[in-house]
């Protein structure tokens, strides 16, 4: 399953009702768009004590083994998982293991499961005032955490976990948890951490985030970062241990959208070539609810703020082409020894990222304009494009070598063999 794509579902904001039942009507559209794995933000109930806003944070759990009644019932979630599986897609759920909400059931049944400050009070070490930290020196708590995770695997048939702030939990717990849960059946493990900072977690998890790349490209859009600096980040990811690590590339998610801005606030039209990059570079793409619209508003985090869906999202076919290519083309396999990535020289080395990914005689050639200027781009390292087809319309002149491609500002081209 690591060779997949991931679509994050913000259930509260997805429909007017914000329920499992209402979300089901979107499944055919998401299936047609090429989505393979649906990641649901936490579906557990939310604490009332210290609740933020009117609805609170998904990430302030009050019970690890029940469903938020605002979303529906446990039976409705089971039925949703079965339907998703019947459509050929997978389900992972968000798991918040570092902390709970302030009135989690364990505060009454097992208060020794939590850290306490010098005043003897539950607290959070990172300044989040609606949650309290768990104590990972407590063996009993660890066992109960693993049992709580197993509940969702055994009772609902989920396919894995996206682990919130994974690097704040001792890596040895994740080793235990993976051994314990994969013994039920092999699962998919996505860590909210970055291999750049915490490579040891990729010894346990299948996939991790790429915040360093995201911030580098945000700095590029705002201030200008040289292509060499951008390539250094990509090279560093490739060199970091472990060699089998898979990276998730993204331009938005629930935190980025709500707190740091929409992808268009952060990148402007650079968001489009970055989406192409996320689906074609070595790794897997991660897409957030509404990016296919495209969504241009920040969604409230603690209150109702429904996504304004159109009958057919404007970027549905854009993502369908990319996700289908990523799923079906052997040259886009993630972390494969059979796939080789080659940087292609052009006459605009600081503005154009051009690369080929090859698996035997199959190839995907990608050209991305990371600048706000239209460019005529000559490709020096490609002798012959016969036998390739273009995924997106592009103006190319073939009269003589080298090929000349006309790319608009923040344009992109993908050729497939």
C-alpha cells in the first residue's frame, strides 16, 4: 500500500451535515478522481473541558474507543469503511497519541497515565491549552494505547493510521505499536514528522511529511530561493537514512490551510506546478479536502465552516490525470530501486525544474516553470520525444534539436512513454 496517494478528509467541513452519511455522496467523485487512500481526521469524540470555539479541536480526544456523535455512529463508520473498500479505496484514521483532551475518560479511570506539573495538575508541554500530555514511561498506558488502536482495526476494518505529531511520541512506542497491530494484519503507517529532522522514525513508519521542502518552496515564492538550494533539499532527502523511506509531498493540509494560509496565499499560481511535482517526484502525493475546487479560503478549525462545493470541481480532471498517472506508471513508483531520476538541463536552470523518471523502457518527463514569467525553454538532454504523449496541452517546436517548449508563467508539462 505505500505506493499510493492520500486524500485528507475534513469531515466537519466537508458537507452541511458534517457526517459519515453525508460524506458518502462524494465517494464516486473521489474514486473517479483517482483517490486511493482516504485519511480521516480524528473521528473520536472531542473534550468539552477547555474546548476551543464552538466545536473544539479534532485533536482533543475524550475517548479513544468511540465515535464523535456529531459525525454519526460506530455502525455508520463501519458501513462507510465497507463501502470505501468496495470501491477499491483504503481508509486510514488520524491517531493522536501524544496527548488527549482535558476531560479524556482516562483522567478519571487512570489518572496515572498523564504527566503532571509541579502543582500536580495535568498539563501539556508544548503550550497547547486544550490538551494534556500522556506519560510514556507508564507501561500500562502504552498497552491501553495499543489496544485502543487495535479496536479500530478489528472493529471497523481500517487499513492504517496517520499518526499526529509522531515525533513527540518515543520511537520505541511506535516500534511496539507496529509489531502489535501488524500482527492483526499489515497496516499503512503515515507519520506526521519529517525525515529531515527525525529520520529514525522512518525505520518504523512507511511514509513521512516533507515540511522542509514545503517551507523551501514557500520561501522561494516569497523571497526567491535559487534552484541549487531547492535541489540541495531534494538531494538531501534522497541521501537521508533509511534508504527505503517514502516521502509525502503536499502544498496544503488542515494545519497549513487554517493557520498559515491557503496554498494560493502561500504560493500563488506556483501551487499548480507544485501539485504536478507532488505527483511525479519520488514519493506519494497528499491532497487536502477542497484542493480540487480549488478552495481559496481558510477553513475555521474550531467552528463550522463548510467547503463550498461546486457540481464538478474545476481541478477534478487535473488531479485525475496526475493521480491516474502516478498509480499506473511504473516510472513513478516510490522508493524503487528500479526507478532512476535524472535532472534535465535547460537554458533556464534557475527557473525551470526538468527531470525524467525511468523504469526500464518506460519514462515520465516533467518540466516545471517555477517563475512568474513565460519562458521559451530549450531541452538539451532529450534527443527524441517520438513515442511520448503529452499529459497536458503544451506548445512544443520540433523542427530541430534541441526541442523548444513554450511554458506560461508557473506552467508545467508532462510527457509520458
